[in-house]
C-alpha cells in the first residue's frame, strides 16, 4: 500500500490504477494507512478542512464535501468537538472520512479495525460495507483479522513472504479445500459406544473433545455415510456438527504450502 501511494520506493515493477500511472494514478486513491493521525486540539471538521485544502478542492464545494463525508461516517453530530476527545473508533471513522474527500474511486484501508473494541470493530465493518454498496467505491482492505475480512470482503488475496499465494472469491477459496480430511463433532448420550463404533468405521478417527460435550472426529468420507454407519452400529446420536472451513484455515493451508 505504501508503494501504491509512493510513500516508499518499489524495488521493481510498475503501479497502474484504472489504466493510469504516476501522479494521475495516485489521484484516484484515498487512503488510511495504519492509525490515522490528527491535530488533537482541532475539531473533526477543522482537521478535514486542512486535508481538503491540501487536496486543493475548490472552495465553493468544500463545505458540502465535509458535510457529506462526516454524515457518511456518522460523525456529523460530533464534528465540532476536538479530536482529542474522540474515541479510537471515532478517530478511525474520521480517518476514513478524510480518505473519502474528493470522491476517489479507490480506497486503501490498512488495518481499519486495529485496536478497536468489539463495538468499534462492528461500526467500522458496517461503514466499510456501506461504502462499498452505496458509494460505488472499490475498497482494498488490509488486515490480519481474518474473521473481519471474511465478514466484509467478497474477494481476497493472501500474501506470504512478499508474494501473492492465493486470490479469489472468499467463498470459493473456503470451499476449495486442499485437504481431504475434515472435522466433525458428534454428540451422544453414550460416548463409549461412539468411540467403539468409530474404531471400526474407516475414515473416522477420534480427535479429542469439542464444545457442549461433543466428541471431535477427523473424517475422510462424506458426512451422510458416517451418520449411516453410526446409526447401524446402534450409537444414539444427539448432534452431528460439521466444522465449516473458514478463511483462517485457508490462510494456514496456503502459507504452509508456501513454506512460511
């Protein structure tokens, strides 16, 4: 992201955004890199006004633009307050508002939920969704919080050791398993009968305890076949819970293959 913004020099290659390069390309981008910094003694509006001046936005439209971005990020009622009184979540939203000035078609957001409490994370997550769906903006979001990425993004790229190791639709990557073995949690009122039956069923291996008293198994065969075999063995089942793959598992598989 710093290379894209020309904040650090690239070692090789060219950066092209919407078919443009150099200064014209950077003009298409609004960004928030890491924790946004502001003048604490100034209000939210005043901080954005400074940013608008740096962007050389035409004076007649500045007030309307400030009103637009502050309303979009939900800070209109606190815009006159000093930023020193803002919570971390409010600062993050103000940083996104600053990145939106001038309506750039591309936003780069680096760790936008970093350091936030659960409420703040949800607010920023909802804001990012709103921007993508209602403001017709392309958003590139960087984060190590893979659950957040899975909840917000529709497309993901996994970087490891400086290289793009996987890219695609989030759900497609999750469903595209490189491992034949999956995890199944099984509940029963007779754990001994379940474990005894599992020993005689091919592709069903005990793998410890799961939540709510269930037992966890590694399976290498379809779930319906496992259930049918257990029922035929007379095991009284109370729950069968397949463990869904998530983006974290995809990340671990991909980086393992890359030797990271």
